[in-house]
C-alpha cells in the first residue's frame, strides 16, 4: 500500500509539472529516471511481479529485474530496471541468417525451460489445472480483453470456455463439431502467452530479455504457439521460426483454434 501510494503521488506530481513526460507516458508503461520502468496493471489477475520473480528464480531466462511491487487502488504496480537492447520487432529485419538462427535457438531453449516448470512450485495448484501462478485467474487477450478468466480445473473446462466465448460470433450449429475435435488430454505446461517479437529484446544476436509476463500461466501445450502465431510479426521467416521455438507437432491444434478466431474479429 505504501509503495503504491508513493508511486501514485509521484506520477500525479510529475504529470502536473512536466506535460511532455505525461504525453509520453500516458499508457501503463512509464519510463522513470535512473533507468527504471514502472508498469501499472490490473489487480484482479495473477501478480505479474510474482510471475516474473517465479520465472527468474527457476530458470535462466533473461527477464526484467523487479525492484519493488505493490497493489492498491484497484491496480498493481511493478517497478523494474530497464532492459538492454531493442525489440526484436525492429531488429529482426536487420539480422542475417546466422544471427536469426542464434536468436531462435536461444528462444527455443527458454521456452523449453518454461515447459518443464512444475505446477508443484505453484501454491494451490491442482493437477492438470489451467491457471496462472498460485491458481489465480488468467488474463488472455486471445480469449477476451474484458475480464480475467478461470482458473479452470482441467483442459476440458478450458476448452468448454473457448467454445462459450465464441458463441456470440459463430453459427451455433458449427461449434459442436469443432468442440468434438478439440482434445482434452494435452500436457499442461507453463506458457509465456505473448511470445511476440515486441516482447523479446536483443543486442545483436543475443537475447537480453523477455518481457510482458501478465498473460503467463499453465496452459495446454499448444497454447504458446497458438498465441505466438495469433498476433505476431507477419514475416514468413519469423512464422517458420516460431514453429521451431515451440517444440512439437502442434499444427493441428493451431488450425483448429483458427476455426474459432477467424470468426471473432473485433471480439477481443
């Protein structure tokens, strides 16, 4: 509460006397002095700062260093050190074939580490549950941007929910056939959930950070590639790279999810 109050006071005062700073920092990400970054999020989903600390403690993935965090006033506050490098969204086109391959291999290693994280490390986590850290609700922009979802006791409940949110946008006669082809027995693994180039920072061909963990959690094994291909850099070589970064033959699952999302333009 105290950290949140101090941050709110700082933002209000800085916005009042420095209009240019206010214009540059209207969103949830605010650049601060001393190479610090402030991220303000929702308090009704898993704490992103807790997720970042969890991943940092259990993997070698380069991620932002959280200095302080708090929640109050219906918001969460995460104060981090600014990461080095530039977004892969801007760097990808300037990398040669060898450099791109190096970046892809690093990302594949990082995703592999995520997928081996045990749910036993997460408090209150039931076997096979689809949920955020510590059995908290999920935030997933592919499903809805309106409110948190879950937690779900298993993949069956998660898949049922995917059908439910698609109902207003599709002919209800087609949904049972899609649901019948959806498997309920995938491996549930920890997933970043927004592995887009804008969230990957590099220096040359070295990955310096993966940011934006607010959509992370335990999902069916194909969800990482579903999300990475759903909203990403529309570059054919990057699209091929994603299929190498996320191991496994998951093309069927991605195509099946496309049958839902292709009809849901504007639904999010």
